[in-house]
C-alpha cells in the first residue's frame, strides 16, 4: 500500500502584529535603564494580564567590590505604543487607564511604577502609582476610565541618544 500526500505550499501560521514588537521594545528599554542603575529587572511574562515585571533594588556593597540586594521590590506595569499616548501636546500627554487597574495598583502591598513607552520619541515616562493617586485629587472617584497625565517625566538611558 502506498500513501500519497497532497503537497501543500508550506506557510508558517502565526502572525506577529507590529504592536507586539513595540511592546517588546518598551520592555527592553525598561530593562536597559534598570540595569544601568545597577538594579535587577525581571520581566514576569510577555503575554500577561497583570503586572509586567519587577525591579529589585540593589546597592553598592559597603567596603567591598560588587553589589548586594536590599530586598526592595518595585512592581512594573508597562504600556507601549501610540494607543497609550493620547492628546500629546509636546509637554504632556494622556494615557487612558481603567479605574479598576488604578485601584488595584494603588491598593497593592508593594510600590508600582506605571511606565509608558512612547515610540515616537523612544523614551519611557513613568509615575509611581501610590503617590500619584494620593496627590491627584478625586482620581479614584472618576468614572470607569481615568486619564493618567504625563508631564514628560521620563527615564533616560545614558547609552542612548536623547531625543
């Protein structure tokens, strides 16, 4: 008996959207800057539905070569791409955020950095959520969506050209 397989043109099946590369670029930028600060960045997963990573705080070892961990952990929520940069005026922009997410990050037992990668200027902009919520009047009393306004507070990598 002979089995004849019909020949098909072999096509690789998965499509990777351009937004996925933008997301990965944002996470790579975060990792680069954290490592330049001599701290540790751990990406939790690329396809998650929660926090994207964590920063472990590291300090110079007293009287010795090297660094030591402090036990300090900062969780990271990262957003990357033009869809997270709205009403860009050049001095500030708005990022839409679900109110439930803000509440979750604010009530977490650890600090959370909300970091936006802006692909047009290749920079990262961030807010520390607990102090942002505390200092932004009525933020959690607003509707289902909140707007996180960034005043161009950015983290800059020393090895990259500043835009």
